[in-house]
C-alpha cells in the first residue's frame, strides 16, 4: 500500500509532484509504526507475554506500516528478533527472514513509487563487536540498493525535504531532472542503528564507522544524545508509559494522559536514565522540532496489569482495548487540542504512531480514500493532509 506515493504525486496532473508533502522535512511527517515488529511468530506459551503482531514484516509493509522496531539476537549463524528471554520472533536473516521480506516488498514497488521505511534496530541481546559487524553487513548485503544513499555527515536527515531522502547524491537545490519519471528518486530504507535510549551505549557504535569521520555508512544513522554524531544530530523522543490501561483510574493514570502529557510537556522529561544523560528534552512545537522525531507510544503493558486490563496478552490488549480507542485520542471532547480535533498544523507534531497488532482496528468510512486501512495507518496518512476529525469526515 504505497500511501506515501499517493501524497507525493498529484494524479490530476499526470504524476507531477504534489506539494507540500514532498518538500516537508521528516520532523513534519507522520508515519505508522509497530512495537516489537518482529514478534509475530506463534510461540504458544510465550505468546502471552511477548507476541505483539499478527502479520510478518512483508504484510505489515503492504498494510502501510513505515516504522519498525527490530530487536536482534543471535541464534546459531543467523539473526532473529526477540521479546524477553523466552520468546523468539521472526528471523532477521535467512532466505525468508525479515531483511529479505523488506527487499521483496521494495522489489514489488513501481519505479515511480516514493516510499520511505525506517528500521530502528536496537535492544541487541548479548552482542559482541563481531555480531554487530555481521548484522550490519547482512543489512547492507540484502537492502543495499534501497538504503538511503547518504551518510549522517552529508545529509540533515530530519530537516531536509522528504524528496532528498529518496535521491542520489549530490544533494541539489531542488528535485533533479527526471525525478518524476523515477530516474533519480526511488523508495528508500533508512536504519536508526541502536536507536533506543533505554539501553547502554554499544562499543561497536562508539568506536566504529557510524560516528567516525569522514564518511560513515550510507543509510545508517545514530541518535543523540546517546551518540555524538559528527554532524546533523537526530533525536528520537520515545518514552512509553508502562501502564496497563488507556483511561485514568482512581489511583493510576492511563496511557492517554501519560502520552499527551509527554507530548505537550516534553521539556519536563529526561532523555534517559542511562549514564549518557545530559539533561532534558527541549519543548515541543507546532510543526515539529528540528532534528527530532516524536513517537506516540500507544502500547499497553498487560502482563503486569491483569486486574486492570482483564488480560495478560499484548495482542488481546491491543485488539480489545488500545486500538479501538486510538482515533478518540485525536478527536473528542476534553483532549485539549487547539481545535476540537487534532491538527498537525496547529498542535504539537506527532511523527510516529506506535502500536501493537496494528491491523486489528480498521478505518470505516466508505467515502474516505483510507477506508478499510488499519486505523493507525489511516490516521497517519490523514495527519499528513489535514485535521484528523471524526471518522465520517475523512
């Protein structure tokens, strides 16, 4: 489902670029994302704690997901995903692995499609420098033709126009000739390597090519303040709630209050509890914060809250509790937006809508171009166009 391409082109003008989406920077764009994206395998007993998705990565891509949380571990000679000590998710490498699924999806796109996918590869389980080197090599070997062609040193990832992320160096002052025909621009993958602020720094990333001048690795980027990039720092505001309910209770708050508070009062929250903490975030702003992606974490933690959610299962919690209430977060009384409903042009920017079992609730409006799409995908697409509004208005 190339929904970003639909926003990039104007079909009424026979494929001519359509502003302003193609000229927006990444910190002014909203993407749908999945939590523990690789945890879709049926493991029976351990599902109750750790299975977070019901579709593999190819299916998630086809359904419109554009931000993936991938947590690697080594198992024999291959890499897999994991969630806790007892759950093995989908295989990362191998003939049917996640990297190959991503390649297969990109191979299926038309040359004129203009999609961008972000892989946040983090929470490495007992990794050595050699394992890091092997994983980076595997990503390059499988996704090389589709990786963003710039290093962190030579592109301002969050602040450049969207079309530049899809282009071939050198950076020009505007879309180069032939871009519309697909001669220069193409759909791309970018990798945030070790993009989690709740884990220690990795020696491999500290000492090897990600931050070392002069060139770095094309398509691979690191986040601040965890790592000091040679140029163009990127910040990822990602603070989950660790709560087991959506609405406030008599004693405990819910994830709605938690996440809205973090969105609106970001400067009150520390970067991290890890030793590399230099202070607090800067304030959020309408239109987004330069160099920053703000993640809205709409995920429950049911295994610690049986009496609050009625379930131990992350999938059931998403299907029955969190996802049916996601649209209500953006439109409804007492939400505190400048208007009745959320509008990215007037309210603090949300860049990533991050959920479990993303496809469990659908957008339902027969007159909408996003009718039948997974609700976080439909909301993200709509946020790039205008106010979210009640479901029957878009």
